[in-house]
C-alpha cells in the first residue's frame, strides 16, 4: 500500500507491504536546497520553503529533486522539520 492523508496542517505518507514489495512513493527535496541546485527555475522562487510534493512516481528527471520513501516507512510533512520513520503495523 501507499497512502497519503492530511488533517489540513500535516501530511502523512505511508509505504508498506507485508511482502516487502509495495509500490513506490517519492517526496521532493527541501525547496531551499532545490533553489541552490536549480537557480534558473522560476517556479522554485514562487513556492514556500515549506512546500513538499509526494508522488507515486517522480515527475521529471532532474537529479536531486526526488527521494524514494524506503519500504516499510512513513513520513510526516508539516511546518518545520519533516520526519521519516519505520512503519510496522501491529
């Protein structure tokens, strides 16, 4: 399974399979780091430092933009520092 859900302030994204072969899930790199990598990209100047994108497959092929969520993990995106943790259902 790959699941994304939100309460309007935080986004939770899960990647898990009891067989260890769940579909892929990716998150975007911190926008401030992307601005350094791609200063010519106008779109990156238009979004907040807090902007993150979570997708099932990378959008485009720019190096350094997409990070794969590890198998059996979940992430929390909210204002401030993002989190990535192991996920083990009970």
